[in-house]
C-alpha cells in the first residue's frame, strides 16, 4: 500500500467569528490523523493571513505532498486558499467546522466552485475534526491522491515483437503513447520481447524448480514439467526486468506469436502485488497496478464473452493468467500446456464474491476516463467451468441486470478489457480519476 503524505493547515480570519476554536481544532486534527497511517506534515501555527501562509508552506513543494487538507474555522478569502494550494500543487480537501455564525462553510463552497471551474481535484465536508468521519474521508482521498501521483510519474515497459511500428511517419512512438504521456505523465519504454526470452534462458533449472515448488504447491499442474521450468524462468526474468528498468507497470505483447509466454508469470506476480499485462495493454497494466496500490488486492484481466440470458448474467473470460488466489481453492486452479504453442496458462473459475469491481481505462487525448462497475461473482462449479470452455472464467451478475449493463458499456464507449478486483473499489477509482484530472464513468449507477 502507498503511504500518502498529507499536509494539514487550519485557517481562520481575524475579522470573523470562529478563530477562538482554531488552536483546539488543530490539536484535535493532529491527534486524529497522526495514528491513521498517513505521513503527516503540519502547519503548527494557525494561518490567519498571507504572511502566515507563506511561512508555514515554505519548502512544502519539495516534500512530495500528496494531499493538502485545509480546515476552515471561519470565512477566509479565496486568495488565501489559492496561496496554500499553489504552494504544494496537489489535490485539496476543504473541510469546514459546523458553526453557522462563522461562514466557514460558505468559504468552502466558494473555493469548491473555483476548483471545479479550474480543474483542481478536491473533496469537501463539514463537521468536527475529532471524529471518525474526518479521518476516513481525508485518508481515503489521500490514498487515491498518492496513487495518482505515483502513477502520474510512472514507467511502463512495453515488450513487443518489435519496438517500432511506423504508420503515421518516421517516429518510433505512436500518437496514442504521446497522449498517454501528456494526459497521465506515463513514460512508455519500448523494449523487445526477445529480451524477456533471453533473460529467461539465463536462469538456472535449479532456481526455476524452486519457484515451481514454491508457487504451484496445491495447484493441479497438468503442464509438461519442461514447460513449467520455462514458465518459472520467465517469472524470474520478469522480476529482473521490472527491477532493471524501474517499472511501475509491464505489458508483454504475447498474442499471437508468443501466446502463453508470460501467463504463469502474470499469475504469480499478481499474487505478489504486481500486474503484468499479457496482452501488451499498457493502460490496463497502469490501471491494474493503481488498483492494487489502492487496496492491496490482486486484479485479473478479462473480456465479456457471453450474455447468459436465462439468468441475465455475464460471462467474463481470458486465456488464463489470473492470480490463483481468486480461485475457489488451489486445487481448482489448473496449470496446463497451451496447445501447439510453447507456453502455459492457468485456468480457473473466479470464486464467489459478494462484490467485484470491474474497471477500464479508455480514451485518447483529452478524453481519457476510468469506467467502473460493480458486480457479484456467482462462482463456477467445476462441471460448469468445464462445460463453458475453461480458461479464466468469471460468472458475474449486476444489480441492473447484465444485458442492461452491457447496453451502458456499449453506449459509453467503454473498451473490452476489464480489470476485476474483489471489493467495492468504485469510490477510490472516482478519487483516482479526479486526482489524475481525467473523466470517470460509473457504469450502471
């Protein structure tokens, strides 16, 4: 999990009621936030004017702040709020004490209007700071802001059969990569898929066997032992490449010529907290790793392949590369050879889950958005899993109905890759999109 750095400021005006509460408000806010798990940076003096604001925020921009929290004890002019936010350049949580005579909430509402029109990511609330609500609201947005900042400066390795696809002129990068970089600040490193293969060949059989014994214990392994060693070597190679290039995301374009090369590596890395995308989908790998950073749970990629109209549910499938912890049990996760290819894949049905979040990062320059939807996973008994063609399968139901949800997906231009994760991640993804400054669409809300 990413530890967010939060800067805390308490503001008040010498010309308004409410300033007498400011010192105690600051003390309570510190006492509540310090044990919450955030890295707290505090303005230990109350900010009354622009001179105070300049003094307490000096050097903050170099401290790597993720979120600024401004607690209002009274009305303050927006030039003061602007000065504080400008000093750190981060999303802001504007909080108001509840007393009506202070006009503190009016100051929050005014700055929220300015923030919305200028594209500044913010959240607001009102109440006492000595409450669970204050801590929960602030830390939730802080965690999303920290993940957004981390992946805004991220490095994604794209391993393909060739590094240059010149279509629109003599350039190695495609225009959509420039879009991704300009929109999210992502640096895409063009790398050859042969580097994955050659790195894997350097790994020893002994080390590879140790990884098979460590990772595949309890699985139903039906793959050839030789192929299992190759898959384990690819896993070790991927870890070395992630470290060598300091990658925050990794995508390998396996399909169709290297089908199954990284599937098992993707599965094992997924249960270790890193999403390696097996389809060369950089955006999905960035989103998947951001989702892991937000709540620590593994993600799996899938595609909607069938509407089951008798139950109005959806079948999600992929060739088989998901973390095995999402299976009903280790024995119901099958590692198998991939037909005539040299690769392997891991097949299972997603276990029952009360809440599953599905998310997609879709768009282009000025049009990127996170699309998110909530499902329930019904699980798949082995006989149904076999009857429906195996691979990775998830049987999902939506509150509004599967077919109606698909209509929204089609109408909203959501793309076909869906990153699935246990739990309700929709609020955190909305915060992430706002902190990134891109759109957010809750599909089916």
